[in-house]
C-alpha cells in the first residue's frame, strides 16, 4: 500500500514538475496549492505570453455573488499587445474582485476569488491532467477574436485546433465523457466539412506561423476563402484625434491609462536606443497608374478588394528585405545577439479605435499583393472594432507607418523594439520635378537658364527610415531604400521577383 502511494506520489510530482516547466501552466497551477478550507480559490491572471507582465482591466463581466461556470467570461484586459478576454476555469461563486476598471493587474496575481462548487473542485484538480498536448495553454485567457462557447466541453488544445481549422465547436458532436469534444472529433468534422460554408470569419493566415524560426507556408488567404471584403470606412475617430471646438475655461487633468499608458512604456523604452533617420523621395507615378488600372479591373469583374498603396509597398519592402536581412532582425535587450528573422512579419502602425497599435502581416515573403490587401483589410477592420488579437500583434519583424494616409510629408518614426528598422510614409502628392534620366549632353549648366529642362508633375512620396544605429549603419539603410525605391518606381520589377 505504502509502495503504491509513494509510486503515485512520484508520478504526481513528476507530472507537476512537467507542468511547472511549461511556464504557461504556471499561474493557473499555482492555484492547486491555495484552495482554502472554505473552498475559496484565487483565480489568477495566467501568463498570456510575449513577456507580458501586466494588463489593464477594461471591463468586468462578473460581480461579487455571481455564479460562474468554466469558460464564462470574467473580464476584458488590455495588454501592450492586444485586448484579451479572460475566461473562467472553475465552477463556483465569485467572492471578491481584486481590481477596479482601469486598474493594473499583474500576471500571476489574483483577479478574483471563487468559492468552488464540488464540481469546480474536481475541475481544479483534473484540468491540467486532461491536457492532451503541448500546444499553447491559454485556457483562462482568450483574445477577443476567440471567445470559447461556455456550453461546449473541450480542452484548450482542442479549442485552439478548432480555431485554426476555422471550426465552430458548436457544430461538432463530442464523443468523450459528458460529450466532451476530443481532438479526433474536430479532425473528423474537418474532413466532412469540405464543401460546407466555412464557419470561421477570419481570412488570416494560420496562427502557428508566429515566431517560427523558419517560414511555414501558410495556405494563402485567397485559397482559404475568397471573401467579398467591404473596405472599412474611416469613420471611427481615434480618441487622440478629438477636435476641440470651444476654448477651454480651465485646465483639465487626465490620468494616462490604456493604450496611452502602454505607449508611455514602449516609446520610452524604444527611445533609449540610438536611432538615426534617413529620408528620400520616391516617384510613385507608375504605381499610381498601375493601381488605378487594377482597381478598374476589379470593378469590371465586380470584385471588391480594397487595394490601397500599402499592399504594394509592403510587398516591395519584403522583396528588398530579401537582400538586406539585417533590417528584418531582432536585437536582444542587452544588444548581444542579432536574430535574422526568417519570416517577414511586416507591422503596420494603425490608427485604431483604441489608439496607435501595430499589428503585423505574417509571412509577407510568401504572400501575393492581393493576399496582403485582404489581410491588411482584415487587420484594419479588427483594429477599428477594437478586436485585434494577440496573434495579430505578436511576432512583428519590420514596421511601416503610413502617416500619409492622414496627411503630412515627413515623420521621424520610433522603433518597435526588438525590431531594428521602421519606415514612415508621407502623403503621395503631385509635385513639380525635373525629369530624370537626362543624358549629359542635354543637362544644363547653372548659368544657362534657357536650357533648364521642362518641369514634369509626378506623384511623389517622401519616406523616412529610422534604424537602430547600434547594429545598422546609414549606408545599409540607404542601399535598402534604393532597392525599395527601384521596385516602387518600376512596379513591373516586383512581378519578376515575386515568388
Ligand atoms: N498617400 C496618398 N494616399 C494615400 C496614402 C498616402 N500615403 N495612404 C493611403 N492613401 C489613400 C489610400 O490609397 C486610400 O485611397 P482609395 O480610397 O483611393 O483607395 C485612402 O487613402 C484611404 O486609405 P486607408 O488609410 O484606408 O488604407 P491604407 O491601406 O492606405 O492604410 C493604415 C492603412 C492602417 C496604415 C491607415 O489606415 C492608418 O491607420 N494610417 C495611420 C497610421 C498612423 O497613425 N501612423 C502614425 C504612427 S506614429 O504615431
């Protein structure tokens, strides 16, 4: 008997050690040790990855006295990466909320106290054991893009699989205990759903491609689904863009919170890095013509695709990055290692409902311009609705900020660390220019004004690059910019080089 118990104890200890090793389990499993005599357990904020240490509480879905079940929504929190909905792991009654709205909660610390029902207690002890693989355990936190349905029983790994396959668990018949949905149920459903309309709403590339050392070829968004994309209208005005029409009578104090607070932190960190900025003007006339033609073609085919300049610019950046991989790199905090990133996950600074966010388009090196347009539109729509997910925000390797979409010519961008380069695009506008490619014989001398060439009007765009001067030199940045310029000024060259 003793031998059997000690053997079991050994197995449990091994299991616990294994779980503790996987740090994503850490915060939820800490609960194992703290169930009190009154059956009250502190429900702690799980590790939501990407080094996020603290979040801000945006909304509570529960109050003291409420009865909750597993997967019920507890609260929305905002991290410096995205908005996240925290869902419950236990069945029980809410005894205490630890924070007010807009207060900061730390990862690993309690969000609420729950008095467990008997079933809840069983769940507490069983949940980690039924986990069937090592996929990410975000069991108690889900991005706003993916909130589990409370009635369905399934492990987090199964939920993630269903999400990746764009399957609604409501449609799947569970064959496990208490109709729990198993991995096989989802896979079997996936086989039978070919030909059925997709239940998913996203056209995003699969999320498994984030931060993989080598690129994993995602199914192109265009092969996943051919959506009719309604372009988002820029009707949602960022809170930072509030227009004051009346003179203020007195000073007003405002606590810095939410995205602004996050901006304080990220920008202050980024500003400790020695940046340099390099600027140039690109002649976008050919691209302006090409886009016009393509838009017309799409209209004729009655296809709705939001084709702004960004998808071309993003693709051209990726092509140029192939030749200058040092610009698609991360540098560690101590600046001891440069990691040349295989995937071109190009971030786009976005003026969203919640303020400035930088979601990224994954694996641009593998996408067509149309794929990029679809994904950018999706991100823009999610951003305007405040629904960008952790996955959308994580893993960026290089960034662009199209301030010209609002106006202006020059901006000095600040790095999105640990990335090493970022570009700010000015407004494309008609400007008088001296024609290029004049041969020497026709070039004018300064004192012969009559021989000045005729001025041409061209669609010009200024671009300003900031780079981490600890690891990037100006010459590399200039060469990269020249390469990009050659693609954007001769967009046909992009076709030849696109894989
Ligand atoms: N010059 C001229 N026209 C531009 C332009 C530019 N630089 N950028 C966009 N446009 C045009 C687009 O082509 C589109 O025109 P059509 O309706 O004819 O197609 C129109 O302006 C609206 O474009 P958009 O803004 O909806 O889409 P986009 O793909 O060009 O840009 C995004 C997407 C997310 C970059 C943009 O919406 C945005 O949020 N920009 C602000 C970025 C920002 O705030 N940067 C500052 C960061 S530092 O605080």
